[in-house]
């Protein structure tokens, strides 16, 4: 095997794209027919344009909720309550200035997701770290949240 020489200035980005995919495939396999978890995610990501929130933030929230709300509660009749749960999770995370990354230090990650032990044992990574240290960024995020609430209300009302 060839060893690579890496300088101390090299930065490696860690991606959880494969694990994300496995989570959603696993959920799809276990979810009852007609589950709306992906439609909830799509509805929430469709209203993000022009805000400080990324699709990664919404995906993280949905993954957290998928491991805490029974899959039987993600059906079409539960669509609006799940959207409300997603928005409430975002609101409380903004209030606390803390949104833990789904994979690092999360005991709720299914065992089927093959993560390095260091990920499972790591201190949770706060995706809202910047909000805790930058009052202007936090104020903007709160304002953006209000905009998201309005957009979601219009989306649900007008379709």
C-alpha cells in the first residue's frame, strides 16, 4: 500500500452523504406504505431560498425526528403535525443556539449505519456554533425563522 504524505495545512472535509443516504433508505424500508417523511423534508427545503438555513439543517432536523417520532406517525394525515414538529425543533434549536449534527455523538443513530467508533463517541458537533458567538447572525436566523413560518403557512394554505 502506498502512504500519502499530508502537510499540516491540509484540510479534509468530512462528508456524511453515504450515511445520510443509508438512513433514508433504511427509514424507507421500515416505514409504512405511504410515509410522508420525504414529502415533509421536501416541503421544508422548498421554502429555504434567501434564508440563512441550508438544506443540511432541515435534513438534520428531520433525521433527528425520524429517530424519535414513530414511523407510523409520518403518514399523509400527519403531514401538518410533522411540519409543525420540524419547525418547533428548529425554533427550539435557535433558542438554545444548538443543533447537534446527526451522526457525531448521537446514540440514536441506528447500529446498521456503519460509523467509525470515534464518531459515535465524539462530543456532539453544534451546527449552530456560529449563532452562539455572533449575536447578529443569531438575530438574522431568528428573523429568517419567522420568514420560514410565514412561507410554510402560505404553502399549506395556498398549496
